[in-house]
């Protein structure tokens, strides 16, 4: 198997995008009816 190197910058950007997405959903649920 060929080992591929993952760019650390992509991991950081992906993490930031996920955090922003989850934070947006959480904040939206605070101002509207709770999701659960």
C-alpha cells in the first residue's frame, strides 16, 4: 500500500468548518424550538 501524506492544513480547515457548522446548528436551536 502506498502511504499518502495528508496536509495538516486540510485537517485544520476541516475541523474549523465542522465546528462552525455544529455551532451554527446549536445556536439556531437556542433561538428556535429545541431539536430534541
